[in-house]
C-alpha cells in the first residue's frame, strides 16, 4: 500500500502507474488493518516517540511526491544522513 490509498502489482507494474486499490478491496482492507495494528504497537516504543517530528513530516512529504522507491531513496537518504 502506498499512502494507505494505492495498491500496485509491483511484479507487473514496477513504475507503479496502475493503482489497483479500487479493484481489490479484499486485499486493501486487511493491509490497512495490519498497518493500523503495527502502528499501534510501535507507537508504544519510546524510540518511535523520540524520532524527530520534522523528519517524519519530511519523509511523508517526499514519499508522496515520488512514484518509486528508488526515487524516494535518492531524495531522502541524503537528507537523513546529512552531517
């Protein structure tokens, strides 16, 4: 799932051009439920709460503007590891 609203078959659509979420709600709903459970669990970890909010927002903003993981990594990794 991308941004909780997009679903792609990355074996057939590596560029993530064809959102399948509307065609496959039976896949989307369990993924969203699993993600909600995961977030509930990790938010209890003190390390999650110590992660700077600005970085979380930056990650989200940049992820939304990228169409592929490769593009996302090229944008965000230099920002995270900037010294």
